[in-house]
């Protein structure tokens, strides 16, 4: 698949991104594909990946993301804040500690 076709396919799947995972998927693919060095490592198959290792890593990435998102919300609620940006800042501070 050419780069243009791969990018078009990604845009198409991102438009169907009902869970809001497009930014996380982009970050995952940059990490797993070493910033474009290994594009075949992140070749998609439907909502998943053709490479089993990539699919397993994506499942783990999503679980970690969900956990951190829940922790952010919990910490923000504890401090009486609801803004997601504030929640992420609080989570970042916790992770740096």
C-alpha cells in the first residue's frame, strides 16, 4: 500500500472513531512503528493490526490509556475539578512524583 493510500485509510478509520481513540492510536503507531521507520509493523486490518505483536501491544496500550484516564478523572474529582486538561495535568504531576 502506498503512503498516500495508507494515510487515506487512516483518515477513513479516524472518521469512524466513536471512542475518540484517534490521538491515542496515532501516538501508539508512532511509538510501535518507531516514527515511521517500520510502517509494516502498524499495518491495519479493520480496527486492529495484521501483526499479532502490534495487535497485542495496541490492546495493552488501550488498557493503560483507559486506566490513566480513569485515574485522571478520579484525581480531578477528588480536588473538585472536572476539566479534562486539569485532570491530565494532575495525572502528569502524579506520574512525575
